[in-house]
C-alpha cells in the first residue's frame, strides 16, 4: 500500500512551488489547479482556497519572477557614472537571463494572465521596466537628446528604454535558442556577443561604454 503524502504546512506556498515544477517539466500549457492538487496529494478543491483560478497562481509566479529580476538589476555594481551604470544594468540583464531561463521565459515568452485582473503582476513588471527608464534618464541628463520622432515629444526615455530592451532581449533570447547552434559560429563570437551588443547600444546612445565584459552567469546569481 502506498503511503499517503503529508499535507503541506503552508499549502499556498506548496501550490506555488508545485505549479512552478509543472511549468518547468511539462510546460505552462499543462498547468492546472487539478494537477497541482494531484501532485501534492490534496483534495482537488484545496488549492482553490488560495487561488480562484489557474491564472491566479500563474500571475503569482510571474509577479515573483519580475520581483526577482528587479532585485537582481538593483543589486548591480554602481559606478557613479550614468553610462557605466547603464552598462552594468545591461550585463545584469544578460546574467539573469542566462542564470534563470525558466523565470525569463515566464516573464517574456509566456502569454500572461489578463493584466486588469492581476495588478500585482503588472506592478512588478512595471517596476522592472522603470529601472531601465530611470537609468536612461540619468544618462540623458549628461548627453544631448536627439530630436524626437514627431508626435512623441516628452517620451524620449520610454522610447530609448524600448530600444535598449528590444536589443538586449533579442540577444538574450538568441543565446538561449537552439537555432544559434545551426550557425556554426566560433565560440569566441558567441561569448562576446552580449558585450558587443552593449557596446553598440552605448554608441547608439551617444557614448560607447567603457565597462569591462562580465561572465554571462555569475557564481553568486540570486534566485
């Protein structure tokens, strides 16, 4: 006779961790509260005491990923120079993406629950974006601001943030893609590509970064 699983002391947290395990091993498509309860060995209704729906538990997981991501960006080294600080943020972005591929995919590669129904998820997402926008604002305080695209006056920081995010996100996604292996590029090119992208961003922003390249995944990467 199989042994009955012990009921988790903190059912809410156990549900979150089990849901994350389901996503990691089977994909977000397989996530359901019924599967969470089955794996935990509790009644089918037990998770509903904490999460009204599957989307609510997914929103909690995504919110935590964004919060972890923001903490990682905030913990980056500070140089005292706006250009250097923005470069360090870029390196931290690459490091987080490589060290935490599951959380990265959840934030940027997964259809998210309805934003209007999950304000905490959106608050954490916008906080992470605001760090990049603030870094750009600091940089633009010491650099000339180019002429705005007609109709976008006053939104220079937001547009530059989207440009930088698109570039870094694209490179990070490529580095995680199996397609990269089909190109036959030398390892030196692949390893240098994040730093090269940051240098080009620096040029585009009006000042080439002088920061030294960092390894893609630091030993002390925080979860």
